[in-house]
């Protein structure tokens, strides 16, 4: 009936979850006022937003595929109970109640705020580069079947499609019955088109931490459009920059587009974009000028590109973004940003000194 050890004492002091929770708790303390607004004043007692957020982070960190599996684990996993904030005798939430309560976090855009607050810790320990970045996008398979796609009742008119010069593509003509915002898309000609969204991430080049992220509908130009939006979030406008503030952006050949390169020049951002070789010249045209091509920092930016592949590799192979288990762009975007915050937590656990993580 009694135990001489508390739940917290059963978690080893050197366990990675203890260090991650310390970082999460600091971020949640700064978000306390915003989380307070998400509590429901009517109906049955709701699940605390802090616990909802910690539980969803567990799904990402431990690759738990469903809310039902998470509730099953929390019923007997003492580590999960401690991380979320439940005592050993507390009842585990109903799956439906958990899912409905989580909608309040999505409506409050808490994943974006958590991503920002986690970066506060990184900035305090000088782990971020404020000038040198890398951008890339990845395909996120939607929670929908290709068989659910049917012809649209009101497809766009000729010349107003998503293709080059307004050409109508397959995604303009069909729509999923289960997830209307998912689009049939493939990143290469050799792949099979699947219902998908696009995830976009901007990392800093010092330690490969994600400084901005968002999901969008899948499309040929989605990566370049989102890259500019992410960049505008993290760099100051041209007129507000300190002397010597020199921004660079590394990217692969998909970003080798005349309009995109020109947009970077307008923002006074050095385009360290990979160029098409003579063998791949049929895939696109290079748009860099001689000065940009000869920039010695460009080679460094290209070497740093592997850091962003580690982000996607962790999120899709070791976590839950290979096929996202939520529907609709707003939910996918919220979940994707939370996954990037979780990746930063994993990285910071290794980058920050142990004494800085102690509570």
C-alpha cells in the first residue's frame, strides 16, 4: 500500500527524459499566461494544457503511433506518467477526451510558441548562428488513401492550375474524400504519387537547430514560397540590420529558380544554392551570377546542408512524421512544428552542459 520512493526518484538522474523535461518545464513557465487562457471554464474538468503538450511530445520522442497506444503506455509506464505530471494512482485520460482537448492547443498555436521558447534556451547559451541558414522541404504522407481521391466538382479553369503557366495538374482535378487538403504529389519522376503535405524547415548552420518551420499543401513551388516566409521570420528587415550583418542561405538545386534567387537578392541574402551540373542541365537553369558563384562561403554552406537532412531523418525514420496521423493542413502544420521543437530538445540535451539542465 505504501512506497518509500516517489515517482520522481524512480527516474534515473542521467535519463535523457529528465533533461528534456527540464527544458520543457522552463519553456512552459514562460508560456504560463497563454496556457492559462486555454483552460475551459464550462463543462467537465479539462486536461491541463501543460500535460496535453507533454503527452504529445512523448508521442513524437518515443514514436508512439496513436493516442490509444499512448494512453495504454501511460497506464503502466512510470516514466511516461512522471514526464506528463501524473502520479502513480492518477487515472489515465480517455482517448476521445484527450484528442478533443488537444484541439485547444492547436487553436492556440502553442507548438509555434514552444518552438520559439525552446530557442530562447539555445540563444542564452550562444548555440545559434544568427546569420547563416539552410532551408529544405520534405514530403509528409497524409493520413488518407489514394483510393479516396475523386474528381472535383469545380476544378479550376484552364490556365489557372498549379502547373507551369497555369497548366492543370492531377492535384487540380481530384480531391480526397477523407482529407480534402491533402494532394497527390511526388518529389521525383521515379516515385509514386501519394496523398501528401510538404514540411519546410529553416535551420541555423552552427548546430543544426530548427529556427523556423511550417507545413503546406504539396506543390512544385511550395518549398521556395515557404523558404522566403521562414527566412522573413528570423532575419531583421534590411533597414534594421546592424553593420556587418551578412545573411547566407544554403539550399539544394530545387531552389535554383530565377525568381527565388532574385527574392534573396532583394533581401540582401547571399544565395548559397547548389547549381545544376552539365549532366543535369536538362532539369533546370542556373541563376547565380559570377560573384555569387565564386563566394568562398558557398562551399561551407553546401557542406552544412547535411545538418538539415539529419532533422528530416530523425523526424521521419525515428519519429512519427513518415505518415502523419492527423488530417487537415492546420493540424498537420501544428504537429510538424511540434516535431521540430522536439528535435531541438533532443539536440539541446547534448549541446548544453549538464549543470545547465539541472533543476
